[in-house]
């Protein structure tokens, strides 16, 4: 029975692990110079389109195509880096927060 339970649990564990890996890469991107440069360019060139806004500028930026494209490019550039290096630099998140973020990503929020 234990093997069957592990078999049924494996897809969830895999998706949780992949979600954590993506979160770690996103956190690493947000701490990088690439992010700072991209955000400054967006603020200079695109922010006026969104003003006035009741949301912080940074939160606005996180919802843009520019942010997603920069993040995707950063992740692709990190593919050669060993996985353990990504984990060492990522901030530690609580288990509840990781699960909530993963579920939000799965439902598209």
C-alpha cells in the first residue's frame, strides 16, 4: 500500500518541486542586475501608460509582458547552472506560502 500511495503522490511532489525551482529562479532574477535594468527601462518608457494607478509601480511591472519576457530569458540563461546553486541563493519560503503560490500558478492567478 505504501508504494501505491507514493506512486499516487509523485505527480504532486514533482509539480511542487518544479514550482519551488521556478520560484527560486524568479527570486534570483528579482535580485539580479538584469531585473534592475529591465525595471528601470520599463519605468522610463512604459510607466506613463499605466498612470494614474492605485497599485505600486513594482506590482504593475510584475504583471507586464516585459517582466515575463525578462524572467524567461533569465531562466533560459540559467539552464547551464547546477540546480544546487539556485537553491543556495534563494530565500527560504514557508511551506504554506510555497503551496499557496504553486496552487495559484496552477489555476492561473
